């Protein structure tokens, strides 16, 4: 939202609400409310939108879920944005000022990023371990069956001018930044030039990358020299059969250990992205995955439950096979619910295995085993692991308490689902 706010004319007043930081003020005086959101936030966002519209305040909706299911979103908005907004958002703002806006704004083509503005830093509200977020590229060339990127970005990659990225990178006052690219290694030569431009600013950064990036020593060396401290690798699975089925056969499980070793050799930590629930996953997949991550000395991991987001090929296939269990989008969170029928285990077993993986991976014994195998970034990796472990334990306790509360409650509040959304009030002055 701070990036989209940079397109707003200077005679508008913008207030950015991040629900992780503060609640929505439904009494706010606003000429317009704009909300962007992912699928699991959809019911929550529709409730927010309906409340503002009942007050006569127009609401516009955008983001991944709107692009995936525009007809549904249209029922809760005065206007919606389908696709990327670099061209359509400024067009809408001009139309709104003339009281002539349309109900739908659909990007006719994928926009160029040549003139992308810097995000408005005054609208970053979170006080965590990073100074800010920016992006250099957008899109991913792959077409994995379960991924929404191929739907939203049509598997095409765009690049910002390197000088623009370096200028924004330097403008952040803090030392630690996140490059929010879908795959920072999507164009290796571009990435190398980018790293050369970032190096003089002496900051730390992390980003997502395909595991194939580990094959290029120059890429890794330049990334490390420019301040890369961690790469998030979408390994997804340690089952080659599972990867092959979901059109990610370019990931070779047999290459994983060597790839992680090469990344570690440059002083870069690895965060592994893991998904459980593929059709070839048996109950043994949880222990097999943990055994691999521990033996490879992976510093961090993010576990997810396979989720067939609407609009993806995975959703179409599972729907055809009559394996979709619910269309309650709040359950499409990848962490707390299973929304389809797995092939090799029950939905309950998949959820239990996911919870076991989190509990075991961030246990004291696993942390000691993993970090003793690779001491890369130990001064900050160890506290991060302990924080993850504490957060998971606290979450498990809250879940148990909430289950007891729910079982005894006569009436439930279903307005807040705990999923982060980004909401903007825009006041025209």
C-alpha cells in the first residue's frame, strides 16, 4: 500500500491502516476506502467493505483475490482492480475526482516498471527487524500448478531500472531490507548488475530465489558482497514425484544438499519453503522432510499446507476430482486449515503432521542440530529460531484455549480472522 500511495496526487490526504498494527476505525471521515487483500482475508475484507459502504463511503478493492475472483469481489465494492495497478489506479483516481469512475479497471497489458515510484516511507508502520521493503523485478517464468503468480503475472518477468532500485535501496535509513521479488534470480545477469549497484550502500538484505541460483558462483559471490544475508528457497518438497506432478520438476531433490552447501559457503543463510499435502505425500513425508532439513543445516523453514487457491490449475484439478472440502476462503490460509481431501492421508493427519513439523523443527534439539551443522549468521539466526519456537508454542497454547472457549460459547464473533490485510483511507482535500 505505501507503493500504491505513491501514485496518489499530492492534493489527497492518505491514511494507511495495517491491521497488524492498529484496528480499522469505522468512524473515520473518508471520501474513499481502498483495500488490497489475499484469498484468506476475503470474508473479513468484505465485511469491512460492507460497513463503510453502509455509511455511504465508496470502497474499491484490489489485490490477488480480486484478480482471481473478480465477479465475487464486485459484489462488495464500488470499483475493483483486476491485474496490476500501475496504470489503472491513477486512471481511477482521475475518474473519481470527476465523479465518473467505472466499476471495473482491468490492466490491458502487463505494465512496464520503468517509472515505478518509490514507496511512501511515511506509511510504513511496522516496527520489526527490517527497515523496509522494495522490489526490483516482478513475476516468475515458471508455471507451478499450485501457484497464483502464473495466473496474476502470466509467467512474464518485468524489471525496474537498476539505478532506480539502487536509489530507493539507499534511501531507507535502516540497515536491513527485504527485496520483495518473486524470484530475485529470475534474470541472473540483471541480478548480478543489481548486486554491484547495491554493494556500495553497505546494507543487509534477504530475498526469494529459485534453488537453481546456487549453480552460479558469480551470482552467490556478488549477492554476498552486496549484503545478502539470507535467501528464501522454494524447495516445496523432498519428494521428486510430488514436484513432478505439480509442474516443478526443474527442482531436483538430488541437488538440494549441494545447493544449500554452496549458498552457505558464501556466508548466506537459507530459509526453506516447504509445502505438505501433495498427492504423493504419505505420512512419512513429515519425518523425511525434517531429517533432510536437519542434515543440511537449514537455518530457517516456513511450512505450509498445500492450498488450492481459486483460479489456479490445482484448484481446477481438485475441483474436477471432487476433492475441494470448502469454499470458505478464510480457511485458505495454508497454516490452520486443510481445504481439500489429500490422497495418501486424511485431512486431520495432514494438519497434525504440519503442526508436528513446526514443533519439531523449532525445538531446542533441532535448533542445536541444524545450527551446529552450519554456523552461518549464528548471532542473528539463533535468536530468530528461538523467537520462532516461542511464537509457535504461544500459538499452540492460544489455539488450545480458543478451542475451549469456542466449545463453550453461545455466540461467536466472526469478524476478525487474524489474517493481515492492508487498508487505506483516502481523504481528498
